[in-house]
C-alpha cells in the first residue's frame, strides 16, 4: 500500500486563505455537516462514495474531510486503490479552526 498523502487543518486553511482552488470532499453524515462545512467543500457521505465515482476526476487531487480524520482515511484508501489522487485532512473538523458555512 503506498503512503497516504495527508494535510493538516493548519496547512489547508493557509492554502484556502491564499486563494488556492482545492477539491474538498466532506464525507460526514448529513446531520454532521449541518453544523458547518469548510466553504467550497462538496458533501458526499462516506457510504455514498462508491456510487459517486463518476463525480471524481483522476487528473485532480481531492482532499477528504470528516470529523476526526479516520473515516476520511478509509475513503482515501478506497479512492487511492481505484487510481484517484487523494489527501486526508488529519485531525478532521474537530481540529478545524478556519471558516465554516
């Protein structure tokens, strides 16, 4: 298994504040995202990822987000095995200090 790429909440916030265009995917459940998501993130619950592979582009890198970073790590492993470029946001929304919407 190749090493999983990660990004921490601080690094991600810096990139967003610098205006970088990133592909963010929040894999939490509906009731969790109701409490706030990182602006610009797409919401696809973890269980719906396999049915939504058509929404992913193998030429782009996706940053996966969940509450603590563990569910998003599973999603990263799954997508990486399908040939997608992914990065896990470690610490998840529990450690996120940036803006939410």
